[in-house]
C-alpha cells in the first residue's frame, strides 16, 4: 500500500450511518440526504470547499443547494456562481484562484485527499454534537486530537465549562484548580480554553485527579498559545481532547480566541465563571449561557479587585453564586464518566459476536499494529479498516498513535 494511499484515507463514520445522520442539519444548513454523492465523498468535498477563503456556513450551504452538491459546484462557471446571493466579485475571485490551485479533479490520486486531515468532524457526522450546528455561526469543521470516546458525552452536552480571566488572583486560581479536581472526581468532562490563568488552572486541577479535560483552542492543533503551555496542551491531548475549528497552518488572530467561546458553551450543559474583569471573553461565554438557558454559576470575589469586577457584576444580574466546589458537585451529581479509572459505558460495552469483522480486527490488532500491517493480515483495504478503527476509537476501545498505528485502549476488552 502506497504512502499516498494511506494519507488519503477517508475517515467517514460509516457512509450509510453518516447519510442518515445528515438529516439532522440545522434549518439554515445544507441537506446532504438529498444529494447524489456518497457520504464519504461528500465529506471530502466539504473539507475541500471549507478551506476556500471567503466561504462560510451560509455560502457553502448555498453552493450545495444551488448545484445539487459540492462536487457539481466545483465545475460550474464563474458566471453561474455570480447568480447566487452573496457571491460578489471578491468572493468569486477567491473561488476562482482556489479552484485553479487544485485543478479540475481535486479528489484524484495526489490531489486534495492527500492533504485532508483524518481526525475531523463535518456537519452530519454522527460523532459531531448537534448543538454546534444550532449556533448562529457553526464551525465548518472540527479538528480534534486525543480520546475520541469523549465525543459521546459531548454529543449529549454532558460536560461543564469553566472560564475566567488570564490574570486571576491567588483565590481565583485556587478555586479554578479545586473545581477542575472536583469535577474530575465526580466524572465530569471539564471544558475550557487552555489560555493562561483560570483556563490553565482548571485543566491542571482536572488532570491531577485523573479527569478528562476538553481544551477548545483558538489556534490550530499544531500551535501552542501561550508557548509555555506546550506540556499542558500535550497532557490534555493525552488524557482528554483538543478541539479546534482552524486547520493546520492557519495564522493566529485575536478574533479566533473570542470565537471559541461559542464552542465551549455549545459543548457544555452548564457554565462556571471563576473570576473576570469587566472586559473579558468570559462575559461573552456567560451571555451565551444565558441566551441558551444554561445554568450559570459565578464564584464571588473581593469587590475591590479589578480582576473580578465583571464576574461580580454577573452576580448582581442574577447569576448563581458558587461558594465551593463541593456545592457545584452537590447540584450536578455524578458525571457521565464515573470516577477516574472506572470503565466508561463505551469501553465496557459488550464485545461483538465472535468472528465478526470488528472482532477479527481487534484480534489482528493484538497489542498494537500499523494500518499497513492490519491490511496485509486481514486482506482488506486500508481505507475500509481506517473507518472501522475510527469507530472503535470514538467508542473508546482503541487508541491512535503517531504513524498510523493503533493499540487497544487501557481497560477495553476485545
């Protein structure tokens, strides 16, 4: 199997299952169930078009509806595109340059599919939380790294977002660490932004108690900001999940950090603001939580501290005061993951019938193997095996490693 073929694997979450799930798009989005291309192929076209400058959720949906699919839209003339609403001269010029850069058949061998990322969720993928597609500006794609099994509770919004200032007081930092630890012990995934201050403190508290932190980044997965968080970001990827809507190589812009707030709130069932000043992204998260009817807790702080003026004002506006981590857990109850070290529901699911394709794959995997080794051992196409391996990863039964290798997840039974 050639390396180019390995890198062009289509990580569709099952073409038939994906096509059925696609009917759950938001009313403003595309309706892929009506399209005439297979789901795996449509995913590749969505990924390709999503990288075109100037195209967002609305314009992509318009392209798909107007021409019966994104594959057909690639081949229409600029004159036909000009007839669409919102496709002005600047957008048309951007599309023309982009299409020329990939040629007439971008999905052929050596083309776009050799560049497309494997761990990415597009609208309609079964693992993608539906709450994201209800946002005013849904993410076109979600790149991720870490434990795919955590998408299961995130789909049900069974996670708690903890946000706050980059420059907290000692009290605020201690509270954030305590909240991260308490949520981890209670089995709750902890969502935050991996920024300096409160974000970092809650992630560290979660990690110290063996929890599952969810880091929503304002940078691509291959960038670390701030730079000294390299070890922390790696630990979150190893024990939890990293999520970004930005593809690798995307320049870092200030607006990206504000935009991630909507993703953090959309993945959570409740939001906790630990400490923040009057101009803070945490206030944006709080406003989004209120708009969506989510519980909003705020840790009271010294009224004389500028770092807490914003969060204290939320209390005056009706947010629920949170005096201790124990109070939060008492109101939330046990989380979806159980206590650290316990098997998740996904990993303790009954094994498939003996001799089935999944069972044969796990048997061939042994203690670890590469995709090429599995393809040779089972006599099956690598792309087919990769799709099945991703299913198993999302279920928490296998772990992906660098170099297109997989091994059984700790505690997962074959």
